[in-house]
C-alpha cells in the first residue's frame, strides 16, 4: 500500500495571510438547519492563500497565468530536505546539500513548518526564505520546481528578484507547503 502525505494547508479563517492581502473567510450562506435544501458556503480569499503556485504573471507583466503552467513539472520525483537551523536559504546552504544530480523538484523543510504544526495563525515576518543568489543556484542547477514551507519564496523584506529569477526561467514556485510531518528524502510529488 502506498502512503500519501498531504502537504497542503487547509484553508480556514485561522490561516495566516500576507499583510495587506484579503484574509480567508468562509461564510455559510445556505443552511439546512434554516430550511435550505443544501448547506453551502462562500469562500473569500486572496489567490496566494495557503498552499499555492505562483504564476509567472505574479511578477512578470507578460508572464503566463497558472493555466499555462506545465503540469508535468508539478508531478514527479521530488527531494525533501530539512534545514532546521537556517535563518535564510543561501546558495551556500543549497550547495552543501549535495543533492542527487537529477533533482528537478526540491522542497525545503525549515523551521517554518513547525509553525504549521503549532497552528500559528499570525503572519510571521521572519520566515525562512531564499536569497536571490539561492534562486540563481536553483536555476543553474536545472531544478524545475522549488517548494517552500511558508507564504513566499523570498524574504518578507526581500528583493522581488528572487521571484523574478525563478519565474523568468520557468521554475515553478510552490509556496505554503506544510512539511511538518515529512522526513527528508525522496518522494513522488503530486
């Protein structure tokens, strides 16, 4: 039997959101207890809520939207690494991982994932993210997908170039992963 690990975040009103973004809310508008034929809710949120993919158009005026992302990049072998004590993911940190040469999907488990496990609902501006040099390392290494365990691949006060370097070279960015229960190793990402 295959074991599956859900690394996505459940969307709820308690989920942290980027400052200035629309906080997620779920409102019951139809309710069988009130005589409605069904229960139904309205979900209001920013597209960068919880676990999400950054489309190139997020930072590139002429970039593709998510409907044009190659699905085959989002499915396949992936490597999860654990970086519990780093404050920022640099090129040197990534180089020291000695990843298998054929790594195309890299998921970074940092101290951010422990916040998901604790159920933190407040935005954490000191989250661990990549530097621009780390993004360049990802591109030079031929990695096609980078996954991070907080709401952005770049530092809160960081340079947009981290996103731009990745998106201009068609590296798929997955943000808001919950890797708290995932041990380092090789997996199949779906």
